[in-house]
């Protein structure tokens, strides 16, 4: 090895080595002066080329990777992770993939990786060192994997990422693990000297630890930051937003950047006790109140006639989107920024459900209810969201706002119940967005409603393509224990008169994939929990 290293110094590049070898030592003096030196240099250079690394000047050896004291994965779980990562690297190709445009009957392993990582983290496992590169590659390709991947990969992933520019996201997203609570001077130095992405990650991490420490960091450099950077930094204040942030946000209302001013106003509106919320409430009260004309007992609306400078300072955008009237646009912005408790005071103590049921004069109902929906989502007000979303028997087109956003405000169990009733009433044509905000695994009523609707769609004789999104969600969100109950649906039914040719076989294939995925998820969970499944041999831990 010493000879190889000695012969490799001071010799030519790969091209010179090849030329000397082809011409021969008799016709051309080889690099290093002898055939032995040539062979030594060629051997060393071959290793470098196969490694994909360029020759570099020798330098100090890096510090060893830090230790990770968490428990190792069970052997079966480690093998499963290797399979999931290998499938992802191959693009999800599988022998069952069949024709282009069809997924076949095999599970999509790549889509199971997020659940695997979440469960592994909940069990407190550490990542196998040999799989760290593949994990970082997966997280680089899919941003939705990064948080769970970095938590699972731990400090060794951050150490490894320093040596590969492709993994620099890990250093950015892992800042909160690099700067411990007990070393605030490092946080200060990183804030003053770090790259923009590192500073954003640091500010986010500090907001999670101590919102006021983060606010002090931001205040210290606010006047010297670029407008686009100020916007990103300001957005991080959503974490841990509280009354102590109000003075800083009020100053930001006078920022020279319009987008910064708008974001500051939005954050202040999310603080029901802020001065901005009080100013917006005063304006909204002047626009919306009880309709006392003729004893109709409804709601009267008088939208603003102008958007003055004070309104604009408080975040009201004067120019409406295309196709929207100015007065309606200004009204919606005022009502969205008004604390919802104001309306019970404005309407003699009525609860939200009673207020929402009141008739609205002069055709303003759609705009007013849409504004209340925006306020309910922004303020995470369960009672108002419940009143506005209404009964699940009503179609989307008859309700205000976005039902999926309103549904996300409700408690998880209530979300599942509402979604199940909606699907039972309307089928799956509009269910995809609603299902996306429901907890995983789906509750038993919701899971049954989805499967029943899929059966109805199959029996109608159509192809399953238009339900592929819902079927994909079902694979990831149905309770794995439902696999055996659904197994009969995987059989190919007899073709009925009048149905699309081959539709039954395609539906059977979709249900086969669903059942196979549920069984695989069940096995994954058992492996991570160290459970022995019936019929499987006992395995040790890695």
C-alpha cells in the first residue's frame, strides 16, 4: 500500500497512465520512472475512478460520526426498510406493474415509507448506519419525508450530510438538532453568519423552544434584512404566536414591502386581543348588523364604499381579483380579520348556529358566509366551523367556503363521522379532499363508508380509473385489520350484461392491491413493534 501511495504522487493523470501502458516502457518512459510505479499509480487511480471521487489533497481525517444511543431496529424491520428504500430507488417498478397506466395488483411500497418512518420514530429506533445514504436520498427526493427521516436518521445523518452536497437539506432542516438549548452563543453566531436557509431553520426551531428568544433574534437584524428574507422570517412567527409578538407585528405594518405588511396584518388578525383585531371589528360592526327594518329579524349588510389608507395599513388589499366586486372584496377582508366572538355580541348573544341560520338581506349571504368561513379556519374556532359546514347531506355547491378546510378545524373523531355521512349521501365523486383531512387510520364508520361506496361504484359497471385517488388513500388510511374482511372483493366477479368490458377484472385487481397493501401494513407494524405473527419464525434483533 505504501508503494502504491508513493508511486501515485507526482505522476500524470489517467490519460498519461493509459498512454504509457499502451506504448510500453521501451518506447516511453512511464510516469514514476518504472513499470512498478506505473502499475502502482494505475491501481490507485482505478480505485479513485470506481469510487466516483476526484483526487484530492490529503487533509486531516474527519471526526468520527457521533454515537446514537437509541435501540436498534428488529432484524425483520431492518429488512423491510431496505426493501422499501430499494423499491423507491427503482421508481416503484414491480413485476405486477403490468401495462402502462395500470398499477397492477401489487402494493406501492414507496407510498408506505412515510408510515413506516412515523411508526419507527414512535417506537424510538435508530437508523441502521448502512441505510443512511438511501434514507437521505429518499428525503432529498420527497420533501414530505424529511422531518420523519431526519428524526429517524439522527445525528449521524447530519454528520454524513456534511460530505455530500446533495444532502445539504439535512443540515438546513436539522439545525435545531445542531444548536442545543444550553449553547445560545452558537445560535447567535449562526443567526449572524449562517446561510439564509440555516437562519430560517434556526428561527423556526427557536420558536418551538422559546418564542421570545426567536423574536429577539429577528428583531436584532430586522432593519438590515432583504424584503424577501423578511417575509420568510416573519412567516416563522406563526409558531407560538402570542400577545408578546404584537408590538413587533404592529411595526411591521409600516414595512416598505407590501407582502410583509400583508403577512403582519394576517398574523395580528389571528390574535383576537390585538389592537388590529379591535380596529377590524369596529369596521366590520359598521358593515354587518341586525336587520331591524320591518321586523324581519335577519342580517343587514352595508359593505364599505372605499378602502382608505388606514384600512390598507391594516392589511386590506384595495384591488380585488378579476371578476370580484370591490365592495364585496373589502367586506370579506374585514370580516375575516374580525374575532368571531364579536358576532354573538352584535346579535344579542345568539350562538354561531343561530347566527348562520339568519337570512341575509340584499344578496350578501354568500360573501358574508364565505368571510365567516375564512375567519373560522384562521382562528381555529370549532363552534363556528361546525355551524358553517352544515349537514353532510348538503352538496358542496350549496355551502360556503371550503368544506375540507372547515372540516380540518373539527375534532378528529367528528371529522371522521361527518365524512362518513357525506360519502354515504353523495358517494365518492367529491370525497377526495374531505378524506385527505381525516385522521389515519380511518375510523371504522369512515372506512366502511368508503368501502361501501367503492362497492356501489363497482356494481354500477364503470371502470375504476376515476376512483384511483380514493383507492390510493384507502390503501394508506384504512385500518390494516380490515384486510380479511375485504378479501372477498378481490375475486373477479361474473361479467354482467351492459357493464363496461373487463370492468369487473379491473375492479378485482384494484381490490387485490388494496388487500395486499393492508396486509403489508399490518406486517410492517408487527415488525416494528417486535410482535411475532402467526406462522412466522422467531427473529432476533439487529
